[in-house]
C-alpha cells in the first residue's frame, strides 16, 4: 500500500493524507491555510488557484509529515469535485470516488470514536445522499439503515436569518446557525409556535411556517436568495423566536431518534451535531455511551473517505 490523499472541495474544504510508512492519518482544513472561513475550493476558485492550493497542501504533507509524493490514488468526495486534474499535482495514475456525503460523515466519526459498534445519526444541510441518514456500524462495516426526508441544517440556518442580531452579525450564511443557537438562552419558548417550527425542519415549507404561525416573515417566495436579508425580529422578540426554533428543532430530532432503540452506543455527526443543546439533551435522555466528534461538519469528509477506502488498523 502506497500513500493516499483525499480531497473534499465543498464548503469547509479539506484534504487528508495517509502515510503508508507510519500508518498515520493527517487532515488540513484548507480555510486555515487561506484564512477564509467556510472556504470552498471548487466554485470560488479558478482551476489554477485550486492547483496552487493543492500543491501547497502536498508540500506540507511532505515537509511536515514525511509523506512522499508517491500515491496509490487520489480520492475525490462525490459532491466536492475540483476543476483541475489532481494527477498533475499528485504523483499517481488513479483518481477515485468510493462513497457519498453521509457515508463519509459516518465513516469519519465511527473510526474516530472509541466504539466497536454504534448507531450513527448523520444530519446536516444536505449532501448528494440526502440530509438525514441513520447507520448501523460494527467491525464488519457501516450499514445504511434509514433516510429521513428533512432539512434540519438548512431549516435551522433559515431560522437564524429571521433575527436581526443574528443576520447582521453574520458575514456568511453558514454563520447563522451557530449565532442562533447562542441566542436561545436569552429567549422564552412560544409554545403555540413550536409545532410549526418542528414541521418546518421536515418540509422546509417557509410559506406554511408563515401561515401557521401568523408571523410576519419576509421574502416568502425565496428566502434562500439572500438569507442575510430575511430578518424580521429583533431584541426580545427575536430571542423568543430563537428559543422557539430550537425547541422545534429538538422536538423534530427526538421524533426521529425515538423510533430507534439502540442497545449500542450512539454517535451524532453532520453539521447539525454542532448543536450542543440537543446533544446535551440526548446525553441526558439516553443512558448509553454517546460520541460526538470534534469536527462533525464537512471538515471531516476527506478523512471519512480515506477510512472507507482503507479501514484503519490498530
Ligand atoms: Fe455534511
């Protein structure tokens, strides 16, 4: 087995390396290299710029971790292609894609976890295999169990866009969700609106949310067009929307999780596993081991793809 390299070029772009000599794995989150939060390698850069950045990563791997430019293959994540030929950067004949978005989330987290078997929940704003997938994992492999039609990640992000303090402080729409979660502690849940928000995370029907709650929402026809322009609430009214959206998010999440009664440890991943409020509630509600990785967002996808290509050994 030669060295391996794996690239995810979507937002939170990242590249992982396997050193065949030392049997060690390494990941570079490219936003740290280029100093641009949520950096996308593909759509925001010319092929020449992509090549330049990947050459820098290749050289870091060689200089810092002793990984020679002699690779068995380059792995490219299925929903994060680049527009430059990786064989002009990495010394290899082979470019492969072996898995899809949530499969790689699941593989990344399972092999980082301390568990030999687990139920894995992967949920986010969407990849090329949906938004919410359940897996059963053990030492024989990771089996897909279920796919839930929903958009918890995108729905939560859009809830953040409703609040002035969140929208005006966010320079990128991916920043909305974290700020929304942070504001929840200042708000009071509006109980009569919770069911509408809960359903919104499944159907993402913004017009239905507006009609059901009678809230004066903006940009009904296309709230995604410029999410940072959607805000309609501020001060305590906004904080209460934050708390209510979070309550709906938690109810929606538990309505799915309650269908599974795993007698094995539980793992949460995907960008929505950054929601520490629901993670804490899961930990309290489920009296069995829980693991959430330090990088449940897309920053872990290239490593997951490597793990699927070559299962780690002790
Ligand atoms: Fe993801």
